[in-house]
C-alpha cells in the first residue's frame, strides 16, 4: 500500500493529534514527560508493524518531505543562534562537548567488547556504537556501505539502519524518565523562569522551549523567515555538495544550520534581526512533522530481525546511556535544573538524533520551566560538533589492529 505525499502529510498530522491526546489522557506519559510526536509516532509504527505481521500488508509512506522538514528545522536552529549569547555559554558548551565525546568512545568500546565476546565481527560493535546511535540513520547508512565495500562486512547497511531505528525510539523514550528521576534529586526547584516557582512567570515567546506558545507574527515576517530558510537550504545543500568526498565532508543539515547562523548574525550586525516569533513557529512545526514522519515510517520488523549479539549490544548501550546520563552528564553539567534539561537532550541525541533531543527538552521545559542555556548549547553540540567528533572517533577506532 503506497501512500503518496499528501496522504503522508495527513497521516503525520493525525499522528501529532493522537500524540497530544495520548499524553493528555495517559498519566504515565505525562509523568515521564514523553514527547507528543514520539507517543503518536510509536503508535503509528506499531499499527504499520501489525499490518505487516498479521495482514501481510506493507504500508509505504512517501518520504520526500522528511529531508526538507528536517533541514528547515535545522535552518531555524541556526537562525535562532545568537553568537553573542553563544560566547557567554562557551565554557558550558566546551564541558558538554567533552562529556559527549567521552560517551562516543565508551559506546564504541562497549560495542566492540561485546561483539568480540559473542565471536562476531567487531565492526558490528561499531555499528551498534556511535556509528548508528550518535550518528543516526544517515551516518549509519554511510558507514555501513564503507564497511561492506572496504571491509567485506555483509548486511552492514541493513544492520546500521536497524540500530539507528532502535536508537531513535529509545532516545525519545528515555529522556523524560531520566529527567523525572533527576528532578527528584534537585527537589521542586527548577529554572528561575519556571511558572509558579517563585521566579519570573512570563514565558519567553521566542524560545524553542515553548512549542505550544502562541507566536504572534505577521504575513510579512512569516514570508521573510521562509525566504531565509529557503536560502539556508539552497546554500547549505550547495556547500554540502562542494565539500562532499573531502576531509571536511559534513551532512547537509549541518551546512544548512551553519548558513542559518551566518544569516542571522549578519542581519543582526546591520540592524535587521530575524523575526524570532516566526522562526520559533516554523521551527516547531517542522520539528513536530519531521518526528511524526520519522517514527511512523520506522520498519519495526527490522528490529525483530536483529541477531541476538547485535540486540544485546543495543540493550547494553541503552543501559550505558541511562547510567552515563545520570552519573556523568548530570553531575558534570552542574547537577542543577539546566543539567537536567541538558541530560534529557543528551539521551535524545546520544541514542537517537538532534530532533529527538529537542523534543525531549521541550517536553521537560513545558512541565518544569525554561532552560535557555540548554537550548543554546544542545543544538550546537548535537547538530554540529558531534558529527565532526564522531567521524574522528570512528576513524581512530578503525585504526586499531583488530580491524586489519
């Protein structure tokens, strides 16, 4: 059953509505602050899985909108990045990056150790490590092809996609429960901006923390923002093509984000700042639709087909993420409310992807209050620095004697 573009958009919209209803109606989802797109998306993926398994019918959604939606989201992240503010958060960003890179190393060490313990090719350990988890579907598929072509590892791409699928689901599920656990440690206190917590109760309408906040804007501001996003997409894609195959190769969405940063800060220098209301509105809509489409198109039967060694590696990686988040990320980032939100974000992109990280943080801040520092640091680390760090980490591991 092939669902075309418009039908896919309709289903994605329904997935978001179902997610909203589920989170409102099911107390456990609210308690664990599960993001609405994740709740609805997993239900849709289970329905598709049921049709595949019991009705022998495969539902194939059109995926042509996923990449533009994801890149539009990253463009808005770039347009929302103020370099002056980023400078103030510099020390925290550096510390968070160090924590993130350390996890990349641990993921690969754990994956390789378990693969060797099971007597399978240690390359499967890398695939079940930072390649597919921190890297996501795109990085996993790219390295899977390399492992097949240059190392003779059969079915590497399929295994990478399955691992990334597992990570995307778990990254979206774990962030909320980990944050809930950490909130008990710091007590009822949250950010100074938390409504009802004794601080300023006025929400910041520009922030990505408030995906449900009404964003007052005008048609002119909306069109101007769409223009900036379109420029970011076009120039970012061109830039990605120019550096493809070189030592500086980066995913297209990273280039799009970089162009957005340059545009926003360039316009600010000449006294023409971006329309932040419109940026937040378009960014949150793009994020929600992308996550809904990404989750509802998951092939859960690929997870069911994972061999025992790979599935065991992924289960161990999930446990590692939880333990590392609670005992390393949270403590290293200050053991305060900002650290809670940063940790929820780390769960999202440490196992899944940057959009999952943002959704996790939005779910936490919607319940407990703002964390501007987290929304300043996580997008830059998760969408930019981690891809560079992960590529270097993977290449260094491939230099080990066990891979030769």
